[in-house]
C-alpha cells in the first residue's frame, strides 16, 4: 500500500473528540504530496500541496506509514533524521492522538 493510499484512511479513523478545538492543515511531503485539513470536528485529505500548512512533515513513504501505525516513534524519527518538521511542532506531536490506530490497519 502506498503512503497516499494509507493517508486516504485517515478521515475515517479521525477522532473528533481527541482533536476538539483544532483547526489546522497538515502537509505530508512524500512521493505523492497530500495535506490533511482538520476543521470543525472533521478531517479531509486533499491531494497536492497546501499553500497554508500549519506543519509540514517530510519523510519517506514507508516511514510515514510506520509512524501513523504507531510502529515508529515520532521523536525517534525526528532525532534520527527520518522525519523533518517545518511549522507547528506541538501540532505534529499531538496529531497521532487524533486518529484511532485500530481503524488504520
């Protein structure tokens, strides 16, 4: 499964209560760029590059999938250079809690 295909699962696994009060755009700089718009208690994945991202995650596709599945620790990925962040680092840290990993398979 490609990273983009995996990202397409995020809206269905979104936990609105965990993301309560969050309005943000998260850019995924991967082989097929996409961004997640979190607004009004919902999440929508849009293919392409956002002009107004709050945070940009740059990483290899396989590493992104492992990160979102909980198989790769975000801090470890950042410290070892597998993950580059640009923008709101606190949002990036909180983001994994916005999704029910059991629905991501």
